[in-house]
C-alpha cells in the first residue's frame, strides 16, 4: 500500500490563530475539496457546533461529514473522539452510538480514560478505529484493546525537534511487527522534521493547520491546500 497523506484541517485551532482555519461544515467541505485536489488522500476534522466548540453531537458530526462528502464524493473523512471534547467516557461512547451519519474513520487516544470502550463503540458502528499513540506506555494500553484497529497514529507531541524524533523512534520500536498501518506525525516546530521522518520510513503521514501554521522554510502557510501541496511535493 502506498503511503497515505492525510490533511488535518482544523483541530482545536481558533480563527484568531489563523484566518484560514475552517470551522463550519461549508468551510470544512470547501477546504477538504481543495486539499484533495492538492494531493490529500483523506481528511481529519474536528467538527464544531454553532458556538465554535468541538462536539461529538450527532447533528454536528452529520453536518460536517455530509458537507465534505457532497463537496468531494469518495474522499475518506475522519473525526476525533478526544476526551477534551466530551470528558465522560460513557457519554463519549454513547455519542458515537447515537451518530446518524458515520465518518469513515475516527481517532481514539489510547492513553485516555475509556479509550477501549470508545473504540469498541466505533467498531460496533462500522467506523474504522485509529489508535492515537502519544507515548511508549500508550502502546501497552492499546495492545489490551479487544477491538480491531485499522490504523495506528504515532503522534509526536513534543515541540522540541530532537525529542519528537526520539519519541517517534521509541514508539515505533515498541509497536508489534506486522500490525496495522502506521501514520506518523508531529506538531508545532517538530511538524516538518517528523513529516520527513515519516517519508523516509515510508509511513503514512499528515499535514494541515491542526499541526502547523508554517511552511518548511518557516514562512506562514496561507491555507491547508498549500500545506498539502508542499507536503506532496516533498514525498515525490
């Protein structure tokens, strides 16, 4: 399988951090289509309610996922189930079970309370589970899940480049051989160095305003599509 380049469109970013951060379903849809044309094979989004707050409410998920599919039919769409969105793990799993429109995949951070239950709820609904692994210890937590995992996200959260690359190497070494496909990415100043490491290793990776506001040369990125086009040029 060729490495996948995913576009992470917004995350928890606010509009005052970057004017091109997409928030509404229409903005996400327009941005997703542009990123697909620029070379993204999938998109990861954090849908927002009318107040701009991240939400797992069925109507919010449905609005964002449907809009993207209308704008770009066939483009795989994923969402986050991070505990900061809905802290109670029972409520998080219940929200997943209440979704009326299903994303193609959803990320579950293995270190968070109730992660196994949320992953199970996603699997029950037929949504591919992405296991977010932030630390070596999280590898052990993930390996205890009874739920099949479609993809592992090795997420290097350290901003210092040397630490992020060391974390990447340690987590990748701790993963079992022959497991699910791995997507490796970093955040902040470590985004592009970790991206380069993912390309070097032939792993799936991602880019977008969720992870960085800058291009590799340190200049401001005008939008997600430019980040994707730049990333795609570096994978060739």
